[in-house]
C-alpha cells in the first residue's frame, strides 16, 4: 500500500524526497542539466510523494494556473518501477482536483515514451511533438469538468 504525502514547503523532508527522486531520474538517468531540473517554480508548487514501507518511490509536482493543474516532474525511482506507483499518485491527484470546483482540467507535457501511460490514465495528447531538455514531449490534457 502506498502512502501519499504532499507539501508546498521546499524545506520539508517530503520535498527533499521528491527532489532526490527527480535528480536520480532526470539528471542522472536522462541527463537533464541540473540547472533545468530545479527551477523558480518549486516555491508555490505542490509536491506529492508516494511512499511504500516509508521509502519514497514516486513523485509529481503540481502547479495551479488559472483553472488548470499542471503536472510536472513525474518520476519513479528506478527500483520501484512497474508497480503502478506513478499511476496511483496521478489518480490521487486527479481525485483531489475533481473536489475543487475551480479546476477544469489537468495538463502535462509528457515524454513521448510515456504517452501511452498517460493515455491509460485518461489524458489525451494534443498538439505536435516538441523538444524540452533534449527529450521529445507532447502536451496532454484531461478535462475534469
């Protein structure tokens, strides 16, 4: 069973866990420059971390803009992949967003290799393929009301 914790405090242990996962996945595995990984959007964002047996396994950063929640920095620790943790985390975030009347849709820029994963969660790809941090992406959205 995965426990989900959330913080907006970038000095909290939850944020530290989120950032450790992101550094391992994006900087070490995918070679995204570290200066691109940690940006000015950390403050004010919601940082979600999934824990299994008190160990952080997956993370998602959520930013609110107008009537949308934007999911960013979706990552799962290498040794915790293929267990559905990121999917559980995203489903919990979608459930939370549905409880807020002002949020109309959830958007994200998904890596091309993850498009099918996001489609399985109900997101639809829109627009053309683009490159971000040297990785091909596609904008995706999930209308919730």
